């Protein structure tokens, strides 16, 4: 693994407070948080990357946004309050206002379903009410099929080669048209990034767990290794012969669609893709993907060191890892600062790891973001696309340089301690986020939400896919046909 230095101004500042929540796509519930963290200030001796937006004056134009209410940090904040992330957002916005002579309207924050209804009505009535919308990923992808969004390729100044955009964003295009994008401007997208945590204290106590940071660096962190390291870890701590949350496990998780998809994409195993002729090619029945699904089935259902809970994903994460009863667990970035997880008071030290690879030959580590996260769209009735493009590009760069580093520091620097390796790996995880057609346009009707039933019986994975593949082909082809007809 090669670490790409995260270019920023002071990388980690004193962390004072956080307020977070989760959206509700894959069993996640919205939870506000308030965390107070004291850390040292560290300055990075680097120069910030800059955008390429020219000098522009928008003559006091109002920039209007609407976003999900499931995250406490959004694009807008009214004032500085001493919270390091809030103040980074405030400073970024004031600088952008001054640079372009604009004014940010206070962001409207609503449940994602209401956002969908409001934007659809606005566009259908021909109104130009919002310049930028942070909608829910899966819902917005459904709405895109109604022609209510602009193609981002028609918006000036947006440069998808810059590091503040998801590097595989072009894979989400259909026929070259890209209606939904992700950048560092979307904190909701950042918060719901999937990763792995491991209990460093318990790893040291076990004595047979290798240096995982070095293994990650050497490219050897794989699904097979995760299975091996967790297989013989189970301990019946209270001696009651009942496997429950009072014992210790190697791995814990709830096999929900988005989490399983994260493991799949982490192993570079794809579901489906659209080729240059706009034909859908099913990849879920490929030899590699079938092997990954089989390994995932082993991890969740036959590994002796695993505990599987069937409640909501966030409930499983909250009830197990922070209580030091599991060695490895797939988590989301926001879990580190949620009040109900209380990671600050976790008894043991923890470390951050990427999701495991398929094998050591895989060139990079990858991950995805939960389907309930924010995604950025522009209503089709927007008239000043120059304004939208300039502001999105400049703000994405500023977020990359200033806002996200503050958030990383807040998430990693728990209990007043520093873990430099985890900070580097966290940045690498963010750089490894990918998105493609099959994941973005799953709409809870594609393969993603069928993964839990597919892997439940390892011996029936192939037959389960065969029984559903015709219906899935028809679903994805209908999506493509609908998108093809959009102007």
C-alpha cells in the first residue's frame, strides 16, 4: 500500500466537539452526537492543493442548497462556535463568499423523501429554486431516471481528475451522462464510508496477531487472512456455553446489503457494468465474484470466531466493538464520534484498517459508502450553471484541504492519544472509495439488497444467483433504457 500524503493546512487541530447522525438506507438510524475531544495541534509542512476556477464575480448572487437532515454537519453553518469542524465549514464558506462575491442561503434540511418530493415538484413546475441538492444516494438515482437533474458534464469548472472527487465517478455514468457526483464537499458521504476497526489491545494480548499496519502496507490484508485471524479467537468468557454478546469474538457483523457490497467492492468484485454499447453485463456470476461471495459466506456463517447479529447494522456495531468483545468489525467513519457508540470511553485501544483485498495481487484497497449517504445533484431548471460549477469546485477543494482533515483528527484522536498509522490509513480509505453504475442505481431493487440471502447458504450461492439473474438483467436494462431516453 502506498500512502498518498494528504495535502492540507494544519492537519489536525484541537478537537472540541462533534454532532453526527446517520441516514436510513441500509438499516441505519439517524442519531445526533455530541463529543468533546481534547488534542494537541499539529501543523503539516505542506502546501494546499488549489482548484483551477478563474477569478469570477457573481455580483452578490444567492447560492441555494437543500440537504438531508440526517447529518448534523452539512454544507452550511451560520456561525463559528468553537467546534473545529463547524468552524472549518464556517471559514470555508466565508472565504468562498468573499472570493466569488456570493451569499450562501441557509441550507434547507429535510428527510430525504421530502427532498425528493420537493425537488421533483420544483423541476416539473419549471421553478429555479435550488442550485445544489444533497439528496440520498439511492433515492436520487431513482429520481435521475425522471430527467429532473442536469448532466454534470454540462457544468463548467468541475474537474473530475482532481483528488476531491471519487476517483471512479465516471463508472457511474450511463452513455457518458453523469447526473450524480460525490466530492469532499459532501460530509454525509464522508461519514458513511465503510472501513475496518480492530482492537489493538486484544490483538496484543492474543499474542499471535501479526503487525496489521505492516501487512496493510505490504498489500497482504486479504479476505482469507481475515478469516484465518478470526477463526480460533472465540472465548466463552463467562463459561455459560452460550455464544452471546458476553463472550469474545474474532469478527462481528450484520450481513446487510450495503455492508456486504462494501466487502465485495473491497475485494474488487463487481456486480454488473454497462459497456460502451449501453449493454448491461452481469458480473455477479463471474468466477472471481462467486469466490468472493463464498468467502464472505464463510466469514459470516461458518467461521467459528464470528458472531452474526440480525438487528440493525448500527445497533450491532454499537453493541459489540466499543465494548471490547470483538477483535475485528466493519464500521463507518461516523461511528468513531457518535455519542451512542461512546468510542472515547472504550476500554481498549483500536486501530483503523481498510476493507480486505481479494488477494495480494490486487493493486489497491477499495471501499464504498453506504447507499443512504448524500450525493450531489443539480436540478434541471437551474439557469446559472457557471455559478454552480465554480462554487462546487472551489468548495470541494477547500473541504479537501481544511474540513476533512479536521474531521479525520476528530475521528482518530480519541482519548487524547494519537495513532499516526490510522490517520494515514483513514486518508487512504477515503481515497479508495469507488462508485459505479450497479451500486449507484441499485435502488434497493438490484443485486445489493439481495446479497444477504445469496450468501446465507454457501452451497446454494450459484443456484440463488441463477434463479434471479434474468430478473436482475431486466431491472438494470430498464434503468439503462430509461436513462438513454433522457435529453
